[in-house]
């Protein structure tokens, strides 16, 4: 039986995973933990894609990268993740023009243990669905979005939801940063 999707209000699982953070020889890899964003007092946005060396995935990764400063301006740590190895991530970054200059880590969940705990593995291929988590500085999941394997997500919507969550107020439908909240 498949694990249930970890959802809003849950504590994000503890993890320590190797990530690709650079193309510079000797500095390619870094271990990331579930405590990093909490210790920094920051939000975490973790987005998952099914497989490296595919077609929809790099469009999403490149779009998140274009908005890396937007996440940083909101005190959010951005992490991309899949069940591919750090070596596959590194090879893909070296091979794909849009991925060479990423400003966020590519987490490698080769054991699939984190993806299993999150309940985001597709049943047949055991690859992660296109899932995005927004986690607050205390480690609580505040938003989850899941897309089918064939459909890319909307990065602007992730930013909009992060903005809304950070107001800690009631935000109406289609609310945008700077607009009035509900009193």
C-alpha cells in the first residue's frame, strides 16, 4: 500500500541528503538537512520532479532558478529534488544550458526514503510526482501542490501562496502581494 501524501499541518520529515550545489570541481556536493532552514529561521520551498534528462522538468527548474531571488527576498530557502543520484544531477547540470548556473541545490533522494515518507512516489515507476511543499520556519507544512507527471507547475503561483502565508492573515481568492487582506 502506498504512503499517504504528507499534507498541510504535518511536520516535514527529518532528512539528510547529498545535493549538487556547484559545477566547480571539488565543491559539487553538499549535505542538506531538514534542520538547515529551521536553524536559519527561514521558510523552505522544496519542489520535486520525476526524472533528470527529461523534457518538462528542466523548464520548471529553470523557471524556479529565474525566481531564486524572489524566494530569497521572502526568507525562503529553495531546494529542488528528485530520486536521481547526485551524479546524475551533476551530469545533467553540465549537459543542459538552462541548468548550469542554478542558484539552489538539487537534492538527491536515491534511496527514495524522503519521497516515500512524503507519499509522493508514482506507483509504477516509483518516481516522484511534481510536488511542491512550502514549509514554515518551524518545520510545519503550510502548502502542498501536486501535478501529474506530464504537467509543469506555475512558479508565480508558488510565490503568490508564499506571500499569502507570510501575511499570517486571511487572503481572498486571487490575492496578490500588496493587496488588502480580509480583516
